């Protein structure tokens, strides 16, 4: 006669999956800071321009300097992670963002604000590398896509929270430039709110285990065994086999360095070039234009400040929802098909936006400034197309790029290759951000037409260069991935 299961019995598979998920969520909080910081400037930029009397170039520099800091932080994050360990580097990122949030909130000049934004960028660059790297190294193979997607989920939630916070703060006294508490304007409090998630991230980084692959590289195989047992729950024999696989993949006589990335094609290994191009295409479609300049953009086509903030919040909510969908799909239908569908969807929606803005009418207002408007139904069409663009990006390239970058590189170069690919992502992000205003002054139709062209090119890039990697262990995947890239 079978013994009935007790109510307190726990399914061991679910228990270990739950531990892996909890650890991954803690690591992904860095993605929240990433999203929060990159979008918080959206609600503050108009007030900053007025407060410090900034022109177009200076305004773009203050917005973009954080992206340069992020590229620098990402560049050095790989080496820091290989020397100090993953959680310690997360803590460094949290401290940098904390300092930046406070400094930006009390900035007294444009150069002062730029310095604090750069420091925050360093922290965000570190977090953007270390989160996906760590998650891919602790996650079970069958959950790795979903758990790695938590990085993008955290990013879009950070964007959403920053937009929601900005909307609430600017509404307290009727605008982002109005004083609300302690004699500080609302835009300053938009930055100061960032203190909360930076403290949370720092505390969480102190409580998560070290990456088993880092531990094996340091000769701490007993500690690596304990971590793998905790997050995988396999038999002791299976865990020992996994440790042996990691050890084999890490075998080398010299210390890791950027020299490991060298190869026959333009100085780099082919798989590194694939990662660089993947990271570049994610930004070349212009996604961050929607989040950095959405308030300014929608005000330019006829919406007032309050409506523009509301539209930005709606776009952020849309981004969160479709990212959740992508998380459920990435381990079921795979990375490659999501990217291909996303590329086509982005091309069509961006092409529609370009068409809509080609119908815009420019008039001179009473203040002597140019004003852009979309006649008839074109404003509604542009709004729908912009949100469809967010849908296709958030359901594909947004999360899947981070999944692939975290898992596609061999163990011995993962942190270094992840660093250079992520730095590329930030540099291209900066280039797109800095060129948007000049392109918009020329023609918004040209700007969105260019982003549409890159979306189309990204389809052919994925079709030719990106192999499917779902369900494979990191140690097994990297050989097959490299062979596929070499053949292509």
C-alpha cells in the first residue's frame, strides 16, 4: 500500500529550480538599474536643458555620457569578474550607481551632472556584463534561456518604473521643473529615486553564491560542487561529471586575457565577431530613441507634457508584457526563430513610422520655434507603429541578445568576450543616441527609415550566422557553436 505524500513534501526538481530562479533574480537586479538609469533621463532632459541653458549638442552629451561610461564599465567588467569573482563585481556596480544617483540629484552645473552620469554609466556597464554572464553560468540548461531572459525583464521593468516614477513626480506640482520636496525640483528627485534599487542590488550581491565556473577556475572544486548541487539537484556522480567538464573547458597554462579573443578574421575569433555584430544590431534598430526621447518626440507631434509622459509609460508597460511572453517562448521555440520574427516585425513597424513622419508638417510658432505635426490619422498611425516596434523588439531582440551573449562563448573567454560585445552595445547605443537629434532635425522619416534598414539587415545576419542553442549545456554548446560559426 502506497504511503500518501505528506503536505510538506517538496518536489526536489521544483525546489532546485526555485533556488536557481531566486539566485538569477538577485543577479538580474543589475538589469533593473541598467533600465532605470538609461530611461530616467527621458523625463528630466527638458528640465535639465532649461535649468542649465543647454543647446542641442550639450544636451545630447549629458544624455549620452552615461552610455560612454557604460561602455568603459563593460570593457573592464570581464577582467574584474575573472579576478574578483561575479558577486563582488556586482557590489562594485551597485556602489557606483548609488554615488551617481545622489550626485545627479544634487548637481549644480551641466559638467557636474555629466560627471555623475558617467560614474553611473560605469556601474551600469559592469551590471550589464556581469548579470547575463553569472546567470548563464549558474542556470540549469533547460532553464537557462528563461533565467537569462530575466536580465532583459529587469531592464524593461527598470524602464517602466523610471517612467512611472517620472510621471508621478512631474505631476505633483505640475511639471518636472517645479520644486516638490526639500527645495529640489522634480527632475532631481527622478535621479534620487535610484538610491533605492542600488542599495537593494548591493545587499543581494552579498547573499548569492559564486559562479561554479569561476570557482573551478580558481581550483575550488568542492565549493563549485556545493553550488551546482544547490542549483541543479542532480546526483553526486552527475555533479562530478559536470565539474570535470568545466575543468576540461577551462584548461590552460596562462591567465585569461583579451589576447584569447584573437583569431584569423580581422584580428578576432569568428564567434567574437558574431557576438559584436549581434550586440550592435540590437541598438542599430533605434530602440532606445523610443525610451530616451519619447516625451520630446510625442510633444513634437502634438501631445502635451502630461500626455507624452503617459504615452511613455504605456510603451514601457507594453515592453514588460512582451518580454514576459519572450521568457516563456525562448526555451520552447528557441532563440533563432524569435530573432528572425522580431527582425521582420521591427522592419515593418519602423518602415510605417518612417512613412508616417514623411507626411509631417513643419510650422513656425509664435515663439519663433519650429513645430512638427502629423496631419489626419498619421499621428495615430505613428503611435501604433511605435508600440508595435516595442512589441517586436521586446519579444525578441531585447531578451534574446542577452541570452545568446551569456551562453555562446567558450568558458575560458566568456567574461572577456561578453565584455567586448557589451561594450560594443553601449558604444552603438551612444552613437544612435547622439545622431538622433541631427537626423530628426533633418527628417524623422530619414531617421526611422535608417533604423528600418538595419532591422532588415539584422534578419539576414541571424539567418546566416546565428545557430540555435536552446537546451544545450555550456560546455557542450560552445564547440558546436564555434563549428557552426566557422562553417558560415
